[in-house]
C-alpha cells in the first residue's frame, strides 16, 4: 500500500512539473511550430529516468516507486518508453527494439487520428 501512495504522490508532482515546464518553455522559447516544451519535458525525463534507473539498480528501495514510476511516469511516459527501448538494446533484442519503437510511434499517431475522428467528425 505504501508503494501505491508513493506512486500517487510522485505521479501528481510529475504531472504538475510537466505542465509548468512545458507551458513556460513554450511561452519563452517558441520556435515556429516545434513543440519545444514537450521536447524539453521528454528529453529531460529520459535523462532523469536514466539516472534514477542506474541508481536504483545499485540501491534497491521503495523510493523507486516515488521517483521512477510516479515522478517520471507523471512527468513523461516517453521516459518509460525510452528506458524500455534502452533495455531491449542492452539485451541485444534489436528486432523487438525496432518493432516496438516503430509500432509505438505509428500506432500511437494512428490512435490519435482514429480517436479524433470518432469524436471530432
């Protein structure tokens, strides 16, 4: 139960951080149509989950639920996607890595398209 509370708290904090960082970055660093705020959140989240994953592989405690699952998960799910791809690369599962990355991108965009058209049209 404690781990669920950690995930809940970390997820809330991560979501608020995502909103603030993305929103203010986009306001102050606008480059045409490039979504700089989201890009900054996704790349910084990947960096953070890399640091935290390396740390918690050495030090196993329940704070990983607060920081990795909660904070990073609330901040950006792209960081989870990236660390999963990195793990596939480390384990030399190159086919699955390419398949997962391409399918996630393609199917994700298609699901947005389908969902939009189900409601928007």
